[in-house]
């Protein structure tokens, strides 16, 4: 039996990025993910407030992406760090 041949359409491309705070960077991050052909991008150190998270979610959705945030570490005042 011959081994299966996979094409680019058979691949699921995953990337990871430490964004060191995502405020103001999402358009560049989305453009980069698209330019390198990613299907999923896992981001660390996002550091967004609740208000900014909603805005980022809406922007990602506008470009065909879904933002699925995990828990964030916050300081004693509730600010992400």
C-alpha cells in the first residue's frame, strides 16, 4: 500500500506568539497570521482589560477570526499585567 499524499489543504497551521501586551497590536497580529497562512494563533501575555477584550474580540471577528481568551493575571486593583 502506498503512503498517503497530503496537500496544503490537508494541513492545519498553528502559530504561537508572545505579544507582551496586545493593546494597539491586533491589526498587525491579524495581518501577520494571515500572511503566513495560520489557521490558529495562540498568544501569550495578552494583557487586556475587560473593556479592551470586548473591542479586540469584535475586531478579530470582523476579520474572520475568533478570540478565545483564557484567564488573565491581574494586580490588586484588577488591572492585567
